[in-house]
């Protein structure tokens, strides 16, 4: 199936490793023109080189940016528009549990990263998304722990808020031809990620966890999340907006 993403200008946040990197790879394979951001310059450059090697001719630029800093977010959007003359798709992937000894710091940090930063990026991108031929698209990466109980409280609550924010924007922006959707991964393992680390440290505990919690019988892979993201971002998903798609091997227990 042609996802009609060739030549589209796509921003992916948190693209230097894990799920974000797999999302960038999936868009590169579709011929999209990429703007990738993360805070760490080295990982980001390694990712750019890997994409360029795997997809000769791919247009990939990187921006060292912290999505929680307003000026960095603006720079990321501007970089996409000035390099490619457009911004057609925004993928808000950067996210995490912010941990800190002080309660306010942990909660404020988690809210800023998982809710405020994607919202701000959406607002910055909006005028460009509204001009995208055939309509712009936003895909926000939440978690099954935004749909049901699980994970640290500040993660659980802010990922739920991210889903609510996305739904509200989806309904508001539909009239301007911008589709906003969410992807909710279950436990996704990769080298250097938190589940990848736990698999190495406690393989037996992880085997019990999988048996108890994941009907699919294994951890998910980043590229399985990426496949859902490129689909939702593509014109092929033209009638899908305001949805949250689980990619979790049946891990989520929620009926909705
Ligand atoms: N892995 C899972 O099992 C899982 C499950 C459900 C949902 N998710 C969600 O999926 C997304 C990606 O998860 P992941 O496991 O791939 O994460 P990860 O391995 O921690 O990678 C996060 C990426 O985001 C970047 N990043 C972190 N904070 C940033 C910031 N403030 N500004 C810009 N970039 C930032 C990181 O690079 P730098 O550190 O260099 O900035 C890195 O490229 C997150 O939203 C996460 O909540 C993951």
C-alpha cells in the first residue's frame, strides 16, 4: 500500500533512540523529509547517519532541542519549514516519567514533558499543518498507562492528560483539515531502553511479567509502534481522528 508520505515534511521529537528512532526510520522508508530532535547531539547524529546509510537520498536534518523549552520547540518547527518549505506531520514522541525527590518537581516535570511540550509543539505547527496538501496530521505517543491504571502516578496521570488533550484538539482542528491521533504502546523493549535493561537484569522476572500481563507472549518492538504511527499520519487514515490506537499485544485491559 502506498501511504502517500513521499516528500512530506515530518517532525519527530525524541527521535535519537528507541521508539522515536524507529518512527523516523519508518518515515524515511516512505520517502518523507525528516526533522528529528532530541537533547543529546551524539545519539541524534548517529541516528541521522544510520538513516542516511539505510535510505540513500533521504532528506534528514537534526535539531538538538529540549522540547520542554519554548525556544527549542520553536526552532524545531522553524527548521522543518525553512528546510522543506512545509510541515505536514508532527509526531510528539518525546516523553517519560520525570523522577525527582521533590513531589512538585516530579509532577511538574512530567506534566511539562508529556502534556505541555506536545501541546506547545502542536500550536507552533498548526499554521503549517493547516496548509498541508490534503490535510496535516499529528500523532502523539501516549501509553496504555494513559488509558488505564499503571506506572508511576505522575506518568499515569500525565499520559491520560495527553490523550484527553489530543482528543480535544482533534475535534477542534478537524474543520481545518488537521487530524490528531494518539498511539498507546504497551511495554516495548529495545537495547538501551528501560524494558531492555530489565530483561537483562531479571530475565526470569520478566518472563513471569510477560506470562501474566502480555497475552501476545513477548515485549513489543519499536518498529511495531512505528508502523501504526506512519499509518495514522498518512492520508490513508483520512477518516481517523481523535482516536487512540493501542499497540500492545493485548496488554491493555481497558474496554475503551
Ligand atoms: N518503551 C516503552 O515501553 C513505552 C511504553 C509506552 C509508551 N512509551 C512512550 O513512547 C515514547 C518513547 O519511549 P522510549 O521508550 O522510546 O523512550 P526513550 O528510550 O527514553 O527515548 C526517548 C527519546 O526522547 C528524547 N528525549 C527525552 N526527553 C526529551 C526532551 N525533553 N526533549 C527532546 N527529546 C527528548 C531522548 O533523547 P535525549 O535523552 O537525548 O533527549 C530519546 O531520543 C515516550 O513518550 C514514552 O512515554 C514507551
